[in-house]
């Protein structure tokens, strides 16, 4: 069996140890200690001076023969450009500008949404509607809970769609009154009411029944004109208040309702 | 320029290069390419290998500048990356024999002396110091080069290799002694060769 001591690196001899101590002291900035060590070692080991000089020369040769490096800049830039291309200062400025514009746009849009929500709070809430989620959650529980959840559910309040000049209904009281008067359901005893009751009894309105009048949303109903070539010209009229009245008449054939290029059969 | 101002300038260059400024990256390469090249050339003994490693190290550094921690020295980081690239290159070039496989499975350190020493004789540098250095083990060579050529302090070398300072000193002492012996042997061999050549020339002149 091999003795473990044989696998250890060879020990430094005493002169080499002294040489290294002197060089360490010099490297650590202790010249006085180094000088003292040199004096002691020179007295005790005659060959110390020569060995110290040889070691210093060996180490010094490393500092004096540093090889000059070729210029690697172009090759490095080529390698870097493949992995992460540099951008020119002009391009960088453009990127910064576009980022600033996008950020400003985001801030402006956010502010606009906030203002709209603040000014028209009804657009934000769900008009008192209770979602169906409560009922879904209650599935599987007792009947009383499900019933109470169903009772809690309320339908969405119908809101007029914000199209055209719909605020005329609220702002212009004359228009509102005229509209309500003309579109109010007929009393049960009147002739119109009886006709309506008959329509309901016979299965609903037919195409030949006149449609209930409705109000144009144009703020200037007088300007609403019927074009001379309009094929629907005989089917309705618009009064001074802008209310459209559909005239009762025989239902036209579907092909005649709108002009078409299709050849007639 | 004093040390702190130099460091501030370097930090400025690093920040600018990380932001994509080509000129700052250029300046960083110019400042450090000499020292990294000398370090890798001393480790490998081959100028072509050293050039490849230096380029690879700089490409890695410049593409990862955003990861650099400014609390550390840039040169230390650069040398670490260059050294890792060198060891990887050694691993790639090294022919794997069965005994090497056994060593790698038993967890023994890979000797990065590689077969570069034995191949392509005429591409080797004829520098005597380099030849003497190549007789040292990789650890000794690295520590000798960092301490005596790049003037790194012992504590920094210990930190770099994650070994105790005593171990660094031990490698340094043995490396110095070995380097001195190798240089002496080389000088003797060169003298012998020269004497032989002179003798041959004299014989030719007499004849």
C-alpha cells in the first residue's frame, strides 16, 4: 500500500521558503521586514542571495514580456451585432420619442375615461341589475336560498340608446309632449282600441296594419324630405313635429319594396 | 487619472454601453483587451486561441452588461468570463480517453493543460517565459500570472477562485520555484544548443 505522504506535493526547502517569505513581504508593502529577512537568511544560507535574485528575475521577466494584443474591436462588434444590434443615436431618440407619445396617449385615454365616468355616472353602474352569479352560487343549496336569490335578481333598466339627438325627448318639452300624445296607447273603448283588441284576438298585427307612429331623431324634422324617387314614398308621411306616420294600405310585394337590379321572374 | 476617477469613468462607460452606445463599448474593449489577451495567452500558450477566447469573452460581456453588478470590479468580471470561456474551450478540444471518463465520473478536477502543448508545434510561442509557464499546473499558472503579471492582491485571487488565501499563497510559492527552475533548465538547454551550433559551424569552417 502506498504511503499517503508520497501523494503529497514536495515540501519547499528552507531556502525557497525564505525566498517566498521575502517576496511576500515585499508584495505586501513591508520592506523593513523583507530587508531583515534577507539579512538573516544571507547569514544562515550562503546560496540564498543567488536564489532570491534568480526568482526575482523569473518573476520580472513575466512583467517585461507581456505580449501585445491585436485589436479585437471590429470582431467583437460583429459578434455583438448578431446577438444584440446596437442602435444609432438617432434611432434611439426616435424610440424614446415614440415611447413618450405612447405613454402620453395612455395617460390621456385614462383621464378621458375617468372624466366620462365622473360626468356620467349612469354609464358606469349596471342600472341596478343584479347579476345571475348569486343564483349560480346558490345552486345546490336549499330551495329557500335559491328563491331568495332569484328574488334578488333585478332586470337591467332599459336605457335609451345614445344615438342621434335622443336628448330631444328630455330637453324639448314640446317634442316630448307631442310624442307622448301620439304614441300613447288608445283607450279601450275607442275605435282604435277596439281595432287593436281585434288584432290581438286574431293573432297579432299584419303587414297591412298601420304601424304606430314614431319620432324622427333629427333635430330639424322639417328638413326631412322624401326623395322623389323613393319607392316607399307612398307608405308614410312625416308631420310638422317630425313624427312618421305609416299609412294603411295593401302590403307590397317584397320585390317592390326596394329597387333591385334582379330581373323579374 | 486617479483610481476613483478612473473607476467612475469606467462605470459611466459601462452604463452607456449597456444602453447601447457603441463608442462606449469600443472604449471598454480598448481599455481591457490587452490585459485579457495577455492573461489568456499565458494560460493557453497559443495566440490564436487567446484571440478567439478574448473575442468570445467580450461578446458575452457586452451582451450581458445589464447583469453587471457595479459593486464589483469590471476587470474581475471580465477575467472570470474569459477564464470560463477558456476552460470550456479546453473541454471541447480535449480528446476523451477511457481513463479521463473514469476521472470525470470520480469527480477529479479536469487538467486544463490540454493537448495544445503537444500539437501544432510550430504555432507555439517561442517565448521562453511562456515555455516555462507551460510547465506549471493550470492553478499555479493562473495564480502566478494574476499575481505577478496583473498585480492582483492575494485576497482578490482567493475570492476569484473561491479558495482560502493560504492555498493561494501555497500555489504561488510552488509556482515561483517551479518557474525559476524551468527557466534555468530552458536557459541551459538553449546554451547547449547554441554551443552545439557553434561547434558545428567551426567544424564546417575547418573542413
